[in-house]
């Protein structure tokens, strides 16, 4: 169940900072430990940067969630960019379509309790992560 939600556009580097700040606020409200806060903020930063750099911008829907007696943070990043040709390959460490280290998607998956990705060439990418207390 969603307790609260906020949508932020991701159009500039300043927006990436705002995504991190919002994620931190929600992680605190969810009661996540400092380690779990750091994990979800890092994953959010990577995905926001990908949304901007590779997707040409988009948005994040950030939610404070509750389920099975626990609280958490769910973040859904969407863009209408070129999409990912081969998601399986893109998830592997070292893969990059730009200048990065190639740790973004795989790293975000490892830092999250839940990770879902849907991407279609020419239609964009949607990535949803969650971190639970």
C-alpha cells in the first residue's frame, strides 16, 4: 500500500540531486537503517543519472510504501529515450553505452530488495526498485 508519493521530473543534474534528497527523506520516514538509506540513495542516484544521460530525461515516482507489516521506499524511473537493445547484457557489470563504469543497472539491482526493468528499443525504459526495512 502506498502511504505517500511524489513525482519529480528529471531534466537536469540538479534534478538528480533532488531525487537523492527525496529518496533520503522517504528512507528516513520508512525507518530504514543508515546502511539501507545509503543503498537506496545510491541506487536512486544511479538510476536518475541513467534517466537523464541515456534516456534524455524523464521522471521518478517516489513512494513511501507499507506491506506485510513493514515500511519501505519504492522508486519508479521512466523515460521515453531510445530504450535498451538487450537488457540482459546491459545488466552485466562493465557494460556501458556511454562513458560510465558500467555498474549502474547491475549495481542498482544489488542495492535493492526488489528490481524490475522493462525497456523497448524506440519506446524508452522503466525501472522500479524497492528497499524494505
